[in-house]
């Protein structure tokens, strides 16, 4: 029996973050959705299912893991968009329970399949999976959360930070492997984990009164920064001097963060190291926010925020929502974003005033005018940025860049862009 983590038909609700990664590689808390599923089934053999254009890229990043392939005669398919609870394997056993599908509300959560049913499915692994692929199997209703929109990741980040902290710190006997310089202040030390090589400099305050703080390997908190948990700071990342990092913030590895941040997720290799505010935001990888870039996350009338999903307006049901930003996007100094703004993959945003609330991938400009960011220039810039972090853009990633450009052309055309 093997496990297959799959992408479902509603993956596109999570644009623009899913253009360059499968749904299950999105982060909520400290870990990805994939990691949460796998730790519920320790040691199990697994494969990954994804959209066809992501296959080569995913294979290059997951050596030894089967992509869009099932080798065994029995398989448990698990939706990669779930927020897996710790007892997932009790709710959905991997074996000894017969072929069956598991449904939560309108969402397919999992399916255990064998025999002829599995043989038929093996021929359709290039497709997105839905309940229709498992017709005829018995149905069991379960209560498991799914991530339907990006704001679901933001709104659940605090709880997942606490859950992930408890799991990752449970076997760690030394929570103070890092260095705390004289003059730094740690409040509720038992809720703070400092990994090896991490440094907390003089004047910094880490306050874990309302939630844990996890400082990963070789990360640094600079002087006079204030961090209020729950917060995660990834490997080799930095919280800059005088930063105010409030609760429910996740910062990926090799990132630099300053200014004021709350209730936000920042994926690896992104920079927001200067003054400016972001709240209830989700930033992709290789993002750079210019100095004094700000986003609103609360409407003046305190009403529910509306946001664009696939170019259509959706009522989020949330009172708070900031900016959602795809990978490789950059902003100039003093850029401003309205409540619930969505900025696509590889955009370059600049100029006075608020740009539109929906900026398709490869947008170039701001409130005065927006046009298409030339694909060759965008790739050239991305290569330069990656080399600054000693990373080289390989052929599979460049092909992915060009594929995303083609996939998003329709949205740009709808808004009058030249191509």
C-alpha cells in the first residue's frame, strides 16, 4: 500500500501561489501541507500527483519520489489541500479498511483504491482528480479542514504554528542551542526554541506569552527587534533592527524582514527588510518589497473584504485581508496596496497611488498605467536575484517561467495588456 498526495480540480482558487508549485507545497504554520500529511503516516512509501506542466519541475526538486505514477497494487489518495490533523491516520487508515472515499462537506478528502479501480486510475494520473474518478466506491463522511483559498492559509496560520511547534520541538531536548547575547530579553523561555547557529542580539525582545517562537538554524534577530509569538523564523533568515513582528507570522528560510508584520506568511528567499506594514498577507518566494511598501488589511467600514480569484470577485468572509503576492514579484519604494489586493507571478509594481486590486501575472507598472512585463526581461531579472543567493535558475525553472507566462496571457488580455 502506498500513499499518493494529489491535486484536486479546485487548485486554481489558490492562484497566484500555485502557478509555480503544487497545492500541497504551500506553507501554513511552520511546514507545508505535504509535510503535515506525511507525518501522519510515518515511513510510508509515497508519490506525488500534480498538473502536467509541473511534472519536470517537481521531479527535479524531489529526487527519488515518483511523480504522477503509482507502482503498488493498493493506494491511498490524499487531497493535498487538506490541513491534516495529527490523528489523520486514525480517521483515514492507510490499510485494512477496504476501498472507500472520504468526503468532508463538498470536498473529496481521500480515497483508498485497489484492484481494477486502481488500474483504471493509473491511466488518468495526468488529469486533476475529483470525486468522479472514484465513482462506485463506498462513501464515508469525515470532518477535516481544507484550504480552499489563500486566506484559509492566513487565517489558520496561528493554530498551525502552535501545532507544528509542539510536534517539531517534542523530541528536542535542547531548546537553547542558539546564542542569546547580553541585553536580549526572552519572555516565557519554555515556549521559545533557538536552533543551533541562531543568534538573538542585544536589545531584542522575544515574547512567547501568547504563543511559541521557533528560531531555526543560523537565523538572526537583530538589536531592538520585537517578536511576539506565535512566530517562525526560517533557516538563515534575519529579522532586522527595530522590526515589530507580531503574532501568527511565518518567515521562510533565507529571508530578510523588517518594519511591521502581523498575521502573514512569507515563503523562502523573500525580502521585506525595510520600514512598511504588511498584515494578513501571503508573499511567495523571491519577492522583494521596496522600502515603505505598505498594505491595508482592514476596510474603513470594517466590512468583509472582497478579493479577486481567477479574475473574479469573491467575498472572503474575512474582516482582515492584506496583499496576496506571487513568486518573483517586486515593488518599488513607497508602493501602496489596498485591502485584499492580489498581485500575480513575476510582477514589477511602482508609482504613486494605489494600483488596481487585481494585477495579473507579469504586470509592469502601477496606478497610472500597467502593461506586460516582458518575459525575457523578467527571466533575466530573476536569474540575477537568484545568483545573489548563490542559486542558479535551471532549465526546468526557466521553462516553468515561460509556461506561467503563457497560462496567464488570457487574464492580461482581458485587462487590455498588449500580450
